[in-house]
C-alpha cells in the first residue's frame, strides 16, 4: 500500500516539476515514469565526480575572475539559456558551440564548465546551451550569429561540437539545412515545406565546421543517401557543406564506433570524385577511449587522462589549421 502510494506520488511530483498537464493514473504509466526517474537518479550518481570537478574549478576562482571568464544564463529564446566562455585574447576568436548529449550526464550545462573552460583556454569563444525542444538548436545558431560581435567572436568562424546524441542533433539540423538551402538555390520548386520559398532568411547562417564526437547518425546517413543526386547536380551543396571531423573511441559501448565509420563512408559515397578535394571530411579513432572520455579527458581538475593532449591537438588542428592534407576521403 505504502509502496504503491509512493510510486504514484513520485510520478505526480515528476510530472508537476516538468510542467506536464496530464497527471498519470494508469499503473503502467506510473511505473514507466518511475523507471525513467530511477535512470535519472542513477545518472546523477554517476555524475558526482564531474560535479565535484566543476565545484573544485569554480571555487578556486574568485567572483570577479569567474565573471570575466563566463557569462552565465544568457537567454537565447523564450525557454533556453546558454553560458558563454570568453578567451583571454581581445581580438575576435572562432566560436565553438558545444551541444552535449543525454546518455549519461544529467542534462545541465553547469556540469560541463571544466570541459568548456578547457576549450576556452584553446582560444575559442565557447557557447554551451541548455536545450529542451527540437527547434532550440536552430534558435541557438541564429542567436550566436546575431550576437557574435557582442561576445567578441567571429561570425564567419562558427563551429559546432556535439557529443553523443548532441552530435546527432547538430549533424541533423545543420546538414538538413544545407540540403534544403541547396535545393532552394537549385530550384524553388524543390524547397521543402519546412521553409517558405519567399523567405530564404529562414535558413541558418553558415556553420564553418562540425566536430562530431561519439554520435549516432542513422537518420542523418539516410537523409544524405536520399539526397545523393543533389551532390552531383548542385554546385551549391558542396560550396555550403561544412567541414566535418568525426571522432570516436573504439571502446565506446554506448554509441558503436561503426556509426562514425558509416557516416564517413556515406559522405565518401555521395561526394563526386572530381570535387572530393574541396570538401574536408576527416575521422579520428581512439583505440583506448570509451564514450565518456572524449568529454572527461578535457576536465583536468579531477580527471587525469593521457587522451587530453591528443584531443586538444585534433580540435586545434581542425579549427585553427583547415589543412586539406589531413583528409582521407
């Protein structure tokens, strides 16, 4: 009796906190909500070392210094907030938007502060959002482009980094937009209904490159293959296509490494042979890296990792030195 009442109470409180209108009464629904809640609690427990790392870093900075490094909780749409990490140099810097996944951390940008600061120390303006809804990624990119000068970033050097499901999200949003934009330029009759053909400003600003870490890309691969003819018929799609770096650990048991391999091969298949040298797509596989370590390796306050130097080198080599000699397509 008490157990049943407790399950119903926890389900109702969960729904209330998540602003859900429909209160569950059916036992199956109540059990599903409690299982989801148990998974979230497990993720919070797993994230305790990361939380400790964030607190250690934060409270070793005085308030003034922290305010110089991070602008916290900047609103970018009606429901979303982001943090901006400012590099030391005064000139305009490349902007790196990091979209985290939800496979193992609780979904909150606070837990990525040490990671984001490591990227900031490489010389980038780092933007880390909280996201709740599908359109948040589009709103985020528009906001960053519009406010690039205010955050001392270069609007022509916007890069996006995603981890896990975050990698899937940014690949899907950015590449779908490029395909639709190419169709718009190729022929107005081919524009998808998602966009008003009379309002090309609905398209996203140019994203220079995507850093896709440990992601899953089935739907993105399907989209690319379904539009394979466009890569041959339209000059615009390759001109607009972002540079891409796929990075994956071979010990990843959450997102199989073959996801990155399939994505890499799918792009190699659709790109015209005579224009492959114009598109920078590269893949980095780490033999000793699991799913989490592409993030935790860059949290040096508590996590000491031999991968840190290699990851920083690959990130800087991709953003700072757009060398086509490293491509393998």
